[in-house]
C-alpha cells in the first residue's frame, strides 16, 4: 500500500469523514426535488399537500436531533468502557467501527435533510410538483432510518463489551499477520545475515521521535532505482525511533541526496498502528489479559480467552513457508519479524501476571503444546523457552503446593520437557 493510499484509508476511518459525506448527500437529496419537479406531470402536483410534507419533515427534524444526541452519549460511554475494561489501545478500533459511524451519519444526514426541506418549503421553492418528489424522497429516507434503527438496536448489545472489543483486536491482528505471512519482508529481500549494514552504507536518521506506522515500499524502491543503490531497513513498523537511531542505511554514490526521500516514505507518529504491525495487535491482546488478571478485575476467564485467540493468530504465522515468498523490490533489504518476539509480546505478560493461577498456567501450557503440534519447525525453540518461563514464574508466585504439584505433573505427562 502506497503512503497516500494508506493516508486516505486512515482518513476514511474518521467519524467526521463519513458524517460529512452523509450530510452532503442529505442536502443534495433535499434539493433534488427542485431539479426534478419539471418532469412531474401537473396532474400529480395536487396529490401531496404542503402540510403533509411539512409535518413529516418537522417530526424527522425533532426526532433525529434527539436520537443523534442519545446515540452520541452511548458512543462516548462505549469508548469509556473499552478504555477502562479492555485497554486504551483498543479504543481506536471501537471508534473506527463502521456500523456506529454509519448510524450516526444517517441520523445527522436525516436531520439535515429535513431541515433543508423545511427551509425550502417555507421559501416556496418546490411548488406543487416539487412537493411530490420531496414526499417520495422523504419516504425513502424514513425507510433508511428504520433499517438503521434496527441495526443500531442489535449493535448496542455488543458495543464496548470486552468480548466484542477483543474480537476486533484479534481481527485487526489477523489481517496484519496474513499480510505479513504473504509478504514476510514487505516485498523486499530478506536481511538475514548478522544484521549489520555494509561498510560503505550511510545511515538515515529521522527528525521525529515516535513509532513507525507505515513504510511505503514502492516509494523506497523508486528512490533506490533513481540512485542506483540499495536500501537496508533497520527498523520494522511499530519500532520506536529517535533522532540518534538509524532507521535505514543507504548504499549508493549519492546517498546524501536520498536521505530525505527515504524518510518521506516512512511515516512516524506518536502511536502505533495495527495495519502493518502484527506485533502491536498481540501486545494489545496481552494488555487485555493482564488487565483481566489484575486484582482489581480478577477475571481469569478473559485471560484464558485471549490465550485461545493467541493460538489462532500464531497458527497463521506457522503457515508461512520459509523459502516461498515473492520479492517485488530487489534493491530493498528488510529485517525479519522473529517468532521469539511474537511469543514475548503475547505470552510473557500472561505468564507473569497469571503465575499464581493454576487454571491460567495450565491453559497457557496447553496453548504452547498446541502450537508445537501445529508446526514444530517454527515454534519448537520458543515453546521450550516458555515452558521454562512458565515454570519459573509459578515457582516464584504460586502459593498453593497442590497447584504447583499439579502443574509439574501435567508438564511431565505432556512430554513438553522433551522438546
């Protein structure tokens, strides 16, 4: 995805963008009656009285304003619930919910439609034949409102709930993982040696301090071809960078000229994004589990649910074929995402915060066993590492000798120690 395509996708997810589109459409719908009134036969002009349309529009204007205000209160409450019950990092996904945005945009658009219609009626802009068109359009708007209300009622039962928000995080992480598995190096060549740049490479330093949200590989490749050189990406999306850390290295005769262009292709912001950063999604899921395991919440069931979601997500990562990937950009080298980093992002907080709970530790060990069975070649080293980590945390925090003995017995019987 190019930088401008990515920026456009970020823009279209904003609530105000969709609301503005619906508002413009509503105003055009109210004015279309004036344009099409010459095409209405005069015999139909007296079928709809001025009072009938005016009364309907007044009802719409007053009711839609109240419904919009009520829906905004519900939306704000859902955002607060997601922040306190799940994690603030997941609130962005709730705010980008398309159903909520469509509902609010429909209500605001209907309010503006009725308002413009009332003003035009008062000015006498429609006439007898224009009122017929306005009446038909108003009936269509009422139909849209009814369908939207039914969808909204169903959606309210899920909006802001822990399970629904966690499912949104899982889906966003799944999309990022599927994309990364298909193009493990963002379409570039793998940088798999000692991860040290060539001796003649020159570093590229960012001017901003923050997280890498997006990398435009096409733009980087164009720059590399222009200078007839190579670009080594030191940092992945999601990495925290600063002005003293090189984000890339350039091997070319005129690398000074390309440094600014390289940074134009890398978007740095104060927050991480789910789009090109699968590790961020796993870290957010770990935050959900850690919050659920805190003494204030005491909800191990949510942590167990997150462990199950982690197995589903990491199973996607295990489907990758190490030697099968397309190289689109031959002059760009990209560092890989390590399986060990994915395990650390999702499992380390759960192993630490749930160390005293036998049900969480057993579920975590079963998840590790499942991953090893799914793809031993990919997961075996990290599964073995986390079996030791789980036992170490349990040794320190697990109070009950019975629970500790049960955990040790399960590990011995499972055969995980032989991994």
